[in-house]
């Protein structure tokens, strides 16, 4: 109570002007130091939370993805190439398979020895068993390649590989989903800590400012005679003009006030210098955050197919993927099938870190669906399954749900063998050019996965007969919604369709260049509003 009594305004009534001013200076210093300490605590907590997010979720997620890609996109593809007689140098093939084996084992060791959630720890023995079976199966393949036993390689590709890898794949997918949910939880905790510290700083500044203002009124009311020099010096303090000292040669009461102003100037000058140093610390922490986000960007890019992959299935193609921030909420997918290929473009809720986390959820679900069924001639059914699984994964069934996230997108199945394309869209259209005419196929006006999305909604398939030279285009709403031009209005569908039609006879890479040049010229100095993703391909 004695400590609190020192801050009672009544103790100032019988003190000198000098004591009153010094009292105000101390309160100001306490307020500034309290705000600085709260800010530093907030920075440290944010740094620890970001490190936790990176070490406890993003890195394990990357290890799991690396294992999955190594098995499905490298080992299995190489085995099929050998079994189909496309590989003549078995020594090189063996070396490549041994390299993939080392990558898989190292990634699994890094994952299993790293941070695991309780759920992952419970699943680890079972997952370890199937991982060991898959590695053993891979060793059998390497031995067959070493011994140049083609029939053993063929047998492995048709009999052993589908069983071992198909058994391991859903378990890896489940572990990745656990890590994605873990990342979301860690990110939510980081936000709560940030806003709690921010609220604390605001409370300190607000309450302290109100108290200082109350004391200031009492001091001013006690000084009856205004002095111009004191007023000018007071203005200098208020305007933060602290470079030149306040010089007072008189020793009376007013002189003491002037000298106390000089003490205040020095204290504030030092405080501002400290604030500048703290700003540099903030800049360093920001650099660390940026580094973490850049690492997250590399992880997100590793999830996406190679942009040149579509050229392997079509006559000509381009892929534009330009997030608004370092990481974004747009993604795309390309997958080869027995009769042709599958291509998808997806626009998830938001952009930046939240949008990127949502793309991990969506890609994981899509990859799981594609791995379970290779007959992809029904994109509408696939969209309906995505709608149900996103809602179930995020628990978004009614207004009591903690989140309301989802996606728009378009799925196309191109059946090269039967010369037809099947399209289904969720608020994302299909544009195509046939015999010099630009066509527009409207999507279903229904988003995927949100709280108010109908879980039983059935999307619509649109089937087109393919002709040589037909060109198809899919795009999210980022380019269309971009503000720019003299009137600062949206780029719009009409302008995009004109850019496509006016250049559709050019090779796809030149079309991509022209479309981007048109977009950036229209955008001008405006900030990019959303993630931009667009895919074009020619039959």
C-alpha cells in the first residue's frame, strides 16, 4: 500500500513545481519502459512460437512428403521404365534407386526421431512396420536390377509394389494430415499470444496516459503565470524536438521547472534512442520470420507438380502460379492416367500463411482421392467427394464450427484415347477455343467445404469432343479481380478473354508472356490483391 500511495495525485498538492514535474517525468518513463518490456516479451514469444511451428510441424511434414514422392514419383516410375524396356543401363538405374533409398531412409529417420504428436507416437510402431516392409521391397527391386533380372523387376512392379506402396501411402497421408492440423493449432496459439501481448501494451499505454494526463492537469492548474519560454520548451518536448538542450541560468522556482524540462528532454531522447534500437531488433526478428516463411514456401512448392509436367501430356502448355505473398492459397494439380491426364486448379480461402495451410489440407485430400481411384472420368463426383472430405476434416458443419474455410476450383479429365474432355467447376469456369471461336463453360455456383456448403451437393459434368488444335484455359479469380487502370477498377473477365483470344494462335509460352504483360501493365503501381494461378494447354 505504501508503494501505491506514491502514485496518489493528492501527494503533489503541497510539493514544489520541480517535484511535480519530476513526478510526471518518472511516470512517463515507467509508461515507456513498461510498453517496451511488454513489446520485447511479445517479440520473444512470437519468435518461440514461429520456431515451434517450423520444428514441430513444417519440417516433419516435409520429411513425410519427401518419402511419399520418392516412392511414388521416383522409385515406382523408374521400376516401370525398367520393366517396359526403356532403361538399358542397369548400373545407372541401380545407382539412382540406391540414392532414392538413402533419401527415403534418411527422411524417415529424421521424421521418427523428431518431434511427434501423441497420436503419431501411437501410430509409429504400425507405420514403422509398413515402412520397413516398403524398404525391404525396395531392396528386392535393387537386387533384381543389380542382377539384371528383368522378369523380377516386372514381377515387383505388378505384384509387390502395389501392395507395399499402397499400404504405406494412406498411412503417410494420415501422418501429413496430423502434421497439418498440428501446424494449424500452433499457428492459432501464436495468434492468441500475439493479440494478448498487443492488448497488454494497449492497456499499459491507455491507463498510463490517462493517469499522466490527470496529474498534468493538476500541475498546470497550480501554475498561474504563463511563461513564453516554458511554453515553447513544452511544445518542443511535445513535438519530439530533442536535439538542442534547454538552457536555464536562473535558480528560482521557474528556473527549477526549466531545468526539470531539460531532464525530461534527456530522458525522452534516451527513450527514443532505445526505441530505435528496439526497432532494429524487430527488423532482425522480421528477417527471421521471413526466413521461416521462405522455408514454408519451399515446402509448398514441393507439394505442387512441376510446372513443365503438363507439357509431357499435352501438345503445348503453360502454368502461371504467382502467390500474393511468399506463400499463398492457390494451388494446382496435374496427374497422368492410363487414357490421358487429369488437371485441376484450386483457390483456397485467403492467402499468405493461412491460405498456404489450407492448400496443404486440400492437396492432401485430393492426393488421397487420386491414389484410391484411378478412374478419373467423373470430375463432378471428385468435386463432391472433396466437398464432403474438406467439411469432415475441418469439422465445418454448422455455425458453431471454429473455422469456415474452403475452396473454389475446376477439375478436368482429358481422355486422349477416346478424344473427349470432361469438366466440372466450383465457381471456376473453363475457357476453350475451337475453330477460331472462344467458348465459356459456366461452373456450378457452389463452393467446397465451407460451413454453409451443402455436403450432399452434386456437381455437374460437361463433356466436350476433342479436336486437334483445341486450346483450354483455367484460372482462379486473382487476375480477374486485380484493381488497376486509370479508373482503378477490376481487370475483369472480358479483358482476360480478349487477351486469350487475340493471342491464341501463338505458342503457349508466348501466350503466357503476353497475358502476364497485359496484367502487369494494367495493374501498374497497385498492390497485388490476390494469388494468381492460370493453366493453359493445347490438344
